[in-house]
């Protein structure tokens, strides 16, 4: 049996063993970059299953802290693959449920159509007033932005121009409202911004930063929750994968 088949079997076993008292609803903690997609997936899953799903978003670092302090979440959809594994090691999540549901990409975006022509050259030259990124200490996309700027030799030089968002959603708002000239953001959010106002963008080459692998995990408190276990099964299916791809994730 393949690893994927074994994990699906384990999830199915959990689903068969659920307590009726816990069935029917689940709370999902979602990294800010994936919030809108998660809501679409939750709505589709609810229509298919009858289960109610509540989505809460924040930076991955903040969600991790909340879970550690007992926040009543059932699933974590992280923006990295290290935080879910850390929760497993701490006994707060179920290892058999770990699943890489998406790989994110970093984009340099500005609402000014003329600004981003050669993204790398723009970052090297620093010919802008403010650059928005998510806090690298809390958000994996912020860490990827820091890695990119470090590789380009511009991290220290651009410190006075950085505007740090608590999460990627806030960083996106800085760029969208022109409080920052440009932002290093998830491709999914840049795509949504371009639909609304256009602008200009540069898809950062993948070799410039470590792949942003996003993992999901079932939290230990939810091992008997039919809605939560079922959502993770749904996340592995073709319908969910099509939605995820359509919103800019590999």
C-alpha cells in the first residue's frame, strides 16, 4: 500500500470511530494567506457533508501560540510544513493526519502599473519608498521574503523601507492601499489584487527561496470529530485540489 493510501485508510478509521457527540462542526485555524480559499473549501465541504466549518485566520506563528495555549481548534492549515510537525512532537496533533495541501509562491506586487518591470532590478536598486512584507518571525511568507532579500544582498540596506505586517493579509493591505509602494506577497493574494485594481508584478523564481510547503494536521483534541476528520479527507480530493490550484498554489 502506498503512503498516501495508508494515510487515507488511517483517516477513514478515525472517521468510523468518531463519537456522535463531536460530529457536525469543526473549527479550522488557517494561515492568513489561505483564508479566502479555506472559506471556499469549507462552504463546498459543508454543502457536500452537512457539517459546519468555522474558519479563523492569523499568522502561522500566532495560530501555533494560540493552539499551545488551548485554543479550541480542530485542524491547522499552516503556511509551512514545520509548525504542524512541531505540534505533533508536542503531542498536540496526530502524525497520521499530516498532509501537504499546497505549495505557495512569492510575488512582488504593486498597484502601480509601471513600477514592477524587472522585479529583481527594482529590489536591488531600492527605488521605492516602502516595501511591505509579513513579519518574518511569525509568517512563513515573511521568512521567504527575508530569504530572498538576503540572497540579493539587500536585507540590511532595505530595513528603513520595510513595513511589516502582522500577517500576509495586513502586508497585502499596506500594498493595496498604497501605504507601501510594493509588497512581497503570496501569489494567491497578488492574483486577487490584480483582479481588482490591476497593477504590476514579478513572480519570484523558485530558486531564490526555499519552497513554501503548506501542511495540514488534525489536532489531538479532534481525533473523534467527524466533521474535522471528514474535512481533511475532502482536502485530499480532486474538487479541493482544483480550487487550490485555481487560486495560485502549486
